[in-house]
C-alpha cells in the first residue's frame, strides 16, 4: 500500500503474531490477547531514535481515528530502562499504551533489527502489514488499509 510517500508492506501469508507479554509503565502486564478483535498497530521504538520520536505525534493523532474503527496503537520501547522511558515521556502528550521490552527479548522474537519497526495485526492477531522506518500515522490514506482490516470477518 502506497500513500503519498508512506508505504505499508502487505504480508500475503498472514501468520499469527509472535506472543507478546510485557509490562507497561505502571507495571501492569499487557498481552496481545487483551486486544483480540481489534486491529493493533505494534510500534517498536526507542528514545534515542530520531525517526521514532518524529512519528510519535502523528501516531498520537492517528490513535483517535483508529479507536473509532476498532483499532489501537501500542508502542513498545526496546532496550531502555523504565525510568529512562518515563523521564522521556514526561511532558509529552502521548497517551498511547507504552510497553517495556527492556531486555529486548520480545523485539528479537518479532525480528526487529532496526527502529522504528511497525507491525499491523488484523482482528485475528495475524500480521497483515509491516512498516520499517517512520510514517505519518495520521495520514488518511495510510489509515484506510487499517479500516479495511477492521471490517474483515
């Protein structure tokens, strides 16, 4: 899918996403099963990654739209300690759930080799698209495929 310089790479053979069970910034464990039935945009990022930081505000703006279409973003911080992540997010208007992969095991299981890396899951928890590098997540043309996923049976 191409949207004004923004691309999503379709995954033609949709396989179940790797399992994910991580703490959020408050210590609550979150799993993908918590979001079954929704389109989930799983974004791997780090505070030291300029492209990751640059896409955060568009992700925040896009999250409101996606929530109206049976979907949500989750942001998985890769390899940083909770206090570093909390300090980085202080004062930022970022309400998307942030999960902590401090040891990088989940990122490795998902095959993340560079940041940002984003995987878009259909309502059955299968990887439908991926995007490597920053995107403008509030670009309507980029969000259309996500709405289509939400309407699948």
